[in-house]
C-alpha cells in the first residue's frame, strides 16, 4: 500500500488522539473525490494497530501489525468499499458472493499499488455486505486489542433501488459499537448520509492537496517518470490523487482509462459541433445504467479536454495535458464565438453533472442535458 500523501495537519491531530487513546470510536472523513479519504482511513487503522507508534504519532512501519496492515492483510483491519451486485445471485447467496468480489478487489489493490477500480455496473454498499461487517464487528480481535473498519464512500449505503436497509443496519452498529471497535467512514457527499448516521460520528474535513503534493506523489510512486508531465497531470487533478491516477496515459488502447480519454475527446468534438442530433446521439450511446465508475471517469476526461481548450483559448498552451493533441485544440480554439468565461461555465456544469451521477440519475439523461448546456456555454457571449 502506498504511503499517505499530504494532509499533515489532519494526520497530526488524529494521530495524537489515536496514540493517546482519545480518538472517538466513529469518525467521518469527508471531502472531494480522490483526495485520499480512504487512504487516510487505512493510515489511521494502521496507527491504531501499531505496536510502537513514533513520537510524531505515525505508524512505525516496522512491527508485524504495521506491515500486515500496509499489505492489506491484517485480520483486524477491514476495508469495505462499494461493489457492483454480482449478476444472477440469489438473495440467500449475496453475502457470500459479495465477500468473494471484495476479496478479488483487495487482491487487485495489493498487486497494483496504483490500481484504479473500474466497474461495468453501479457499485453500492448492500445490506448483505453490512451484515458481514456487523458479524466481524461482533467478533473478538484476531491479533491485537482493537478492530478497525474503514467504510469507503459510505453515502452509497443506499443502493440504486433506493432501499435504506443497509444504512439502517449500519446505524444500529453506530448506536452500540463494541468497545474494541473503531469505525472510520468516508464520504464525498456527507449530506447524502442518513442524518442519524452523521449525528453519531466525528466529522473531519479532508481538503484537496496542493498541485506540488500531487506531482511529488506521482513521481515518488513511479506513476510518472517525467517531472513536467507530473506537473501537468497534477495541475489538472484539482488536488485529488485519485483523479490524477485516472488521467495517467494508458498502456494500451484496450484500457478503460484510454477509452475514457478517447471518449472525452469525442465529447469535446460533439459540443463544438453545431448539429444538435450529434449531441443526442452521443448521449444515446452512453449506457443507461452504471453512472458511477466509467461514467465518472468519462466526466473527468471531458473536464480535462475542456481545460486544455481553455488553456489554448486563454493563450496558455504550455499548460496542455494532452500536449500531443495541440493541433486539434488549436483548430478548435479558432472556431468563432469561443470565450474563456464560457468554457469556465462549462467546467462548472460538469461538476454539477458529476453530482447527479453520484445520485444515480440516468447517465443518458445527464449527458444529453450536459452536452446541450456545454455547447451553449462555450458559444455564448460573455456576461459583462
């Protein structure tokens, strides 16, 4: 598992409380997507099981519990994250199947420290998974004195069919957690959680990293070898390492990330077109389900293409992320009517589309409205 990047102030506060034994049993790490909330939760879990924390309230990294936690193999550190529902699974076998999918995903994350999950169907926290979590919370620690649960993207405890059962089941655990258990939730949209859940956790805001921190991470992790390229990716990441990893050049054309890059380019060409049927066709070609994952990656890619267009229109082509597409972007920038303020409005519109996708709105409807709005934004006369 990669070291936690940045967030020194939050780490210092949480670390001191963890070492002193004054950390609340239930914590909510909330902030923008990709800024490291789940990674911070795993760091805190490692610290809680560490046998010899440092004077700076950091995991020592040398004791057996630390090393096992870093390998995502500690039996008392449990990481739950949203997963797609396995196809053709009966309700009776759902718990077993979800645990199998979770084990496979954990193995992928162990094997590749830069692994970026990509699912064909919308992931969620299903009741069956929360029941597994409850069972584990009710058991005795296997190695040490404490069990730690990191529940990523906790706002997805309400599946797409709008059943609140998973969230209600988790609420029962929050109301009476075992004394030897720490629960660490993460959420991009804490307002989507049940108010009764929010009222029982300590909220901690996790802010975006600086571009310099993201760039340093990309270089130190080996994700990027070239410093100028790392700086360009970091500048487009909005302080989110998770987003930066999705922007890395793909190793092959079959990669989901490379597909998203090409699809983002297609969306740029679509909104530049004056033909409305082209935009409707692009929306229709999008899968009507599975808004998260691939669709959110597509939104990230589209956003980067628009940022590159903004850089060219603003006279700053040296900041292009897609430097190899400079000719295309320069030709696009020469179209009449384009203005930096309109492109900035379009980027804000993509952020709103992401929020709708997080709420499981039909991706085709989101994209149809988004492409119409972006086309209008980038061709509109600037407001004075």
